[in-house]
């Protein structure tokens, strides 16, 4: 069995340790998310994703531990198990990355359709209006697609501009309920474009993180395979040459120097 380079082993241990730490953090995040949304009404729709996160984080943490054991003890079977598991995991992440890039435009269209179903806003449910009003205040916008016109004459107070507003504002219509105490400035831009833009930024950020994780996973596989190749390589052993003279004991006894003096 060949000898593994120290730098190679340390590099592999460092990368695999990072993977183990990330898996532990993902597991903690999954546990936190599961506990937080446990009493949520839509928890049933989230359970498949939560289960997938459990399986992925626990599995990755387990195989990373096996890989670290294989590197420290130079056990081939442990390194082979780690390499196979991480190759399959990398393929899973790559498929999800490609799927995310393909589905990205459809997701934006799906969000648009979801919010269009809530129009007109005056007939929307109280729970939706409460969330949407918070969204208007946060994004500094008003209405869905046609701006304040989506509210009719009952424009929400969350559309009103304040001193620290950065987005464009216009004067509210004269017939608006906001003007009963005097002219009021409201946000000019609708919320749906801002919402879609914010969602795209978050999804693209997640895809970039996934790309970095894939690179880390692939690096660990490459280092693991390199270590396996080094372990399978036979070191150069000096060739033993048979000599008949050595067997016969053909030696010359030197005389004692004292006898020659």
C-alpha cells in the first residue's frame, strides 16, 4: 500500500470537515423550520421538502464522518463509500440546479397568476390584505399591477408615503378615502414587479450558493479518489538478488594485526 501525501490528506480532511459542518448547520436549520411551521396551516405542503432536507443533511453528515475516518485511518472501504455517496449527492444537486434554472421563468409567472387571482383587492380575504399591506409598506409600493387603481376609492393607508420614502409618490385621487383629512401622497409604482424582482434575487442567490456547494462536493470527491489512487499504488521496493557465494559462506578471515608485528 502506497503512502499518502500529508498535504493531500490535510486538504481532504479540511474540505470534508467543511461539508460536515455545513450538513450539521442544515440539519439544525431543518429542525428549527420544522418546529416553527409545525402549527402552520400549510405545514402539510411543506413536509415533503422538510423530509428531503432531513435525509440530505443526515446522510451527508454520516458519509462525511465515514470519509474522515477513512482518511485518518487510511481505510479504503470508508473512502470508497464516501466517494460513491458524494458522487450521487453531487448528481442530485446538479439536477436540482439545472431544474431551478429551467423552472425560474415559470415560477415568476406562477407568482403573477397567484396574485392576480386576488383581484380586486377590495374583495380579497382579510388575512391576504393584512399580509399585502405589510408588503406595500416594506416595498414602498401600492396596488397589484395598476398601482393605486387596484384599490378603487378605498386605498389602503399602507400606500401613504412617508418622509423616508425613496420610491416615487403621487397625489392620491380626490375621491380617495385617504384625502378626507387633506391631500395625501401615495406610492406610484405597483407591488407585483417589485415582488417578482425580490423573489428572483432570492432564488438566484440560492442557486449561486448551490453552485458553490456543488463545487465543494466535487472537490471532496476528486481528493478522495486521489487518496485512493495513492493507497493502491505500490511503493518501489529494492529488488533482492540471490548470490550463490553468499550461501556458500565464501569469506576470507583476516589475520590478527598483532601476529604480523
